[in-house]
């Protein structure tokens, strides 16, 4: 009877534990990250008798959480990829909307400006047409200034996101370190049994951390885990968490970078972060926003440089040479805040066709300069010594330093990044638009040959003798002199350059035929310079003369649209993968109320049966006692 009583009591205790575990599952059905727990039952050691062994009841072997480590790893990976793509898409959509907006977009603004120049060419003396050119030019500069302001706003949003993400990450890593310590202590206190709830809490914290950045989780002895970034940076080591922070970029105080403080001190790790929303924000800034801003600067510089050069070659309604049509800031060179010397950098564009949208790092080692592409890290070949008289030349820019830097000093060279927001209109009066060519060529009425003017244009507006009269007189059908001097060979259709003006004749002249170049001071109906200005939209400016300003603007719009669409598709794809991983985890670890209700009923019945066995054993024992009275 004692054996029967002990077996029944062991069943009561075991099923009481099973009922408690089932109740715990039901209570946590909506707890995020909770894994369903199950009770494993086993027989007690039987008692041996001469005729055989009699069982001595049941015991709880273990209480285990139901989980699949592979599924958890998949969830973290999918979460990191999804949040990276989603953060990139959120920010990229803002840039795409800005550039594609017909009221603020660059392409439409450029088209409207060049169309107004074409209308001016149709009626070069029209004041309303000239006013329309100024209005469209002012609207274009306003669009670029607005885009620059909007990009500045996005940059501030990025800084805010970085601060917020770093704060969240630090909270999570500290929590993971605390849970590592608590899990180790709990295992010791329970004789090595797993603290299931604490393990669930740590898994949930790791999942939340993966939404901010891609992580690698390495399990140590027992249940302690170490956490690293995908590039190997230590984030959590046992019960210690490393602290992330933000600090100003060494060249640009308004630009924040992510730092890591650990055993080796504090260092910047922005370029080492992959995945998650933090990686997506940093990826957007380096791969889409910075190139877009630089591209807008390149467009602004190419437009201003080319339009100004052509406008200088024209004549205004008042008979004066055209000046600059636009004003623009110079390229920028910034010294590192860690520099110990006082050298200042001056940057200038020497060749628009070779100008890129990349930034560069210039370093001085004490004897020579080294220039690196800031985006790729590849070395860039330079010529020159870096002085004002012999600047460094590379990639369409020149770089000169005010004095020799100290060894180790570094400089960030930004040829175009600051230009787009600085483009402004230099012409304020309609009369000052140089629609006419600066010079004109006329044939003498007494000419006897059939040579005729094909075209004339100003090729050097800076020539001091540009507006001086010049006479070409043919000595023979194949030779000519200029202003009564010299003897130059003539071939029909070849160009003749005089005092910054180029003219082309066709046909055979006779000896004594003359052509005169004069200042076009009265050419109010001349539209040659207006046509030349309008044709700039199709002129190859960039990529060694293969890309026009309009093509470059449309390419920028297309690249941003493609990047935005691609990230959106990736976000949708990664979201589906994440949902699938969540569903798989729920199928393994999730609490099913119907299943728990069935377990509750099953354990309740077993408990009641064990109680009945106790009652029966007690009744038998009382019968035995009564027999001896």
C-alpha cells in the first residue's frame, strides 16, 4: 500500500507541474518572443523484488522550450535584410519625389530654360522674350536651391535616425549582456536546468537588435552568447556590452558618423555597419544621397561654365559684351580636424569633360602627396607639386595648398558637392542678355570672286582685340593677308581665326576680294548667340564630351528611380521571407490554445486519477488498521 501511495503521490506532483506549465503557456500566448514549453515525464527507479521489479511512479524529467535554432537564425537574417531595404526605400522615395516633381525637378527646369532661349532666338530684340529667359533661369536656380535645402533636411533626418538607432542598440546590447549574466546564474541555481523564459527574452532582444544591424551570434560554454557585427566588431562579450555613439565627421561637423567604444578606445565604424535600419540609412547616404548631391553640383557647374562662356561671346542690346550669366561657388577642399598644420586648400575645375562626381582624400606623408578616391579607396594619379604656381592636377581639377602641410595632414576634396545650392542668376536686366554674336563679318560689295561667308563665331571672348576691326584681303585665290600684313594660305571651307573670331568661307575668291570683321554693336536682330546658348542643351559636356547637361539630368533621375524601385522590390521580398520565418517559428514555438486546452484536460484527468489512487490506497490502509483492532 505504501508503494501504491508513493506512486500516486508522484503522479499528483508531476501532473501538477504539467498543469502549471500548461497554464504558463496559456498565460503567455500573446507574449512576444515566448516559446511554448513542454514537460517531459519519466518513470522513477523501480523497486526490485525476488519475483521482479515493481514501478515506483513518475517524475518530471525536464521542462523544455520548443524552438528551432535554424529558424531563429533565419529570422534574424531576414529581419536585418528587410529593415535595411525598408530604411533605404523610405529615404530614397523622398529623393525620387524631389527629382521627379515637375514643379521642382531639374530636368523639367532645364528644358524650360533652354526652350525660353530658343524662343528668344526667334525674336532676339523682344523684351518679353528676354524677360521670359530671366524668369526661367531664376526658376531653375530656385529649383536647385530648393533641392539643396531638401537634401540638407534629409541629411538632418539621417542624423536623427542615427542618434535614435544608436540609443536603441545600446539599450538592447546592455539587455543582452544582463541576460547573459542572469542565465548563467539561473543555470547554477537550478543545477544546470535551462532558464527558458530568460532564454526567450534574450532571443527576442537579439531579434530586435538584428532589425538595426546585421549581427553574428556565437554561443559560448553553457548558454552565454557573444554578439559581433557582420564585419567582426565586438558588440557583446559575455556580460559586457560595447557602447555605440555618434560623432561629427572629421571633415564635416554637421555630418554624423557612428562610433564604437570598446577595449581599443573609441573609433568610427560607419563604413563597417551592414544590414538593419542603421545600415540602410548609412547605405542610402553613401550610395544614393551623396552621389545625387554631387551630380547636381556637376550639372550646375557644367551649366554655369558653358552658358557663361557662350554668353561672354555675345553682344547685348546696348552694344556691350555679355558678362557671366550665372554665378557659382567654387569647389571645396576641407582639412581634417586632426590636422596639425595650417595649410589651406584651393580647388578649381580645369576640365568639365573630365570632372567626376566623386570626392577625394588628399594625404601628405611629409615628402609627397597621395590622392585617393573617397568612394573606392583607389589611388588617383596626380601631376604637379601642389603649390599655387604648380598645382596638383587630376580628374579635371587642380589643387593648390597655401603652405606645405605637416606630415599626416589630410584633406577632403569635394569638387561638386557644394555647388548646386549656390547657382544664382548674374543678369538682372533683359537688355543685358547677349543674344547677338559679338562680331560680324561682311563682304565687300566690289568682290568679284564667288567666295561667300558660311559661318562666323566667337571662339575666344577674352581676346583683348575681339572688337577691333580686321580686314581679310585676298592676294590670290589661295592666299590672303590681314590688315595689309602677312600672307596666309587659303583653302575653301577651312576656318580662319582672327582676334578671337572664327569664320569659314566657301568658294573661290578673286585677288582683291575683301571681308571685314567688326564689332556687332548694332546687331539687335542677330540671334546667333541665342541659338548657340539654346544648343548647349545638346552639347556634350561631361564624360569626355559624351554627355549633355540634359542627358546627365535625365540619367540622374533614372538612376534614383531605379535604385528606389529596386530597394522597394527588395524590401517586399525580404518582408515575405521574414513573414515565412515568423510563421515557421510560430509553428514550432507558438502557443496553440486548442492544443493547450486539450493538454489541460488530459493532465487534469490524470491528476484526478492519481488522486483517486491515493484515496484507494488510504481506504485499503484504513481497512488493514481496522482488522487489528
